[in-house]
C-alpha cells in the first residue's frame, strides 16, 4: 500500500503539475511541500500547520480533502487528555457531609462563648462590648456618602465574541480560521472584503501582510506587517484582542474651547 506522501506525488504527476507551481499558487514553502510528498511530517511546523498544508495541496489538485485529512488523523492521532479522577475515588469513601462540618463549628463557637463569659472580667468585657444606643449610633455614624451617578453605575458589557472585517487593497494570499474551522483560503484581489466571527479564537496566515486593513469588534486594527511580508500564526483571542487594535482617540477638549474663543472675539 502506498504511503500518504507517495499517493500525493502520484496524483500530482498524473495531472502534470510541478511542485513549484503548487508552492507559487498556495504560498506554501517548496521545502514543506517536498517534505509532505516524502512523508517527512517531522519537518513540518506542527500538527495544525501540517493539516493546513495538506488541505491547500489537496484543494489545488482537486483531491478529496476529507479523505486525506482522515488518513493524516489515522497516522497521527491527537493526544488524549488525562482522565480526571473523582475525589471520592481517591479517598476511597464517601465525602464528609457538610452538615456535620457546620455542626462542629457551631459547637466550637458555643463553647468558646461560654468560656469567655465565665472567666473573671467576662461580664465587664460584655458590658463594654454592648451595642451603642440609638443616640450614640447616630453620633458615631459617618456622614452619608453621595449617591453614585447613573454614568458611574454603567459598566461596559463584556466581550463574548470576535468580529473580524477585512478589506484587501493589494493582491494577498490568506487563510482565516475561526475557532479551528477554515473560513477563508485563497488569493484575494484589491477591493475584496471578508467578514467572520469567532467565539474564542481567530488564526490568520498572510502572504502579504501589508495588503490588508481590518476592523476587530468595531475598532481599527493595527498593521500586521509590511507589504509583501509573509506572516503566519497570527492568533487573536478575547484576552489579547486589545494588542491588535488601535487605542481609542482621547477627547482633547478642543471642541469645548471653541465657544469661549468665539465669545472673546
């Protein structure tokens, strides 16, 4: 039975396609494509990117992408997370009832209180610790704080989703993954646009980092690189999205000063 790499090479040669042609069209390094056909998956940059290279290779030749990815998964199955052991299985018995724990602490408090009152000077300490009268409480109360304004009570809504809008002003090869699902793969011409959303993570690979502009959750995105630069593994999450957008413009107060100048004139 032929290996995965041998099968890919046979399909390519059957179609009369040169490996350099695939590398130029998909923007994938010729070194990585050669390693793929030689079954040298250890030379590819990680499991995730290996699957992306295999997908681009298959799409260009018109092969069954799902079947090839299934063969890759069979060759390199993902690592299984460790099984979590229940606390009751580790202790070898049932967990201690919460009601008994609470009862134990109540008994300790009662005993400590009885000891405190029965010792010499306990009644005097009790008199000293009595609650102040209504008049005394009024005198001791701090001044009432001013109620908060409505604007101070309003908190910004938490961000629960990543919304990405891309505008292409140069010819650019791009791959976009949203929560691990491929949403865009190919070459886009100037004037094209693209939108997608993700709940947790966006992953971008660019063949021309300076060929795009983007908006993330309504905020203008920072430059991802110069024109013609290849930038891969741009990972945007809910936690680090602020690192990829321009800071909001601060109000310098220039508009408020205009009426004052007009009055002086």
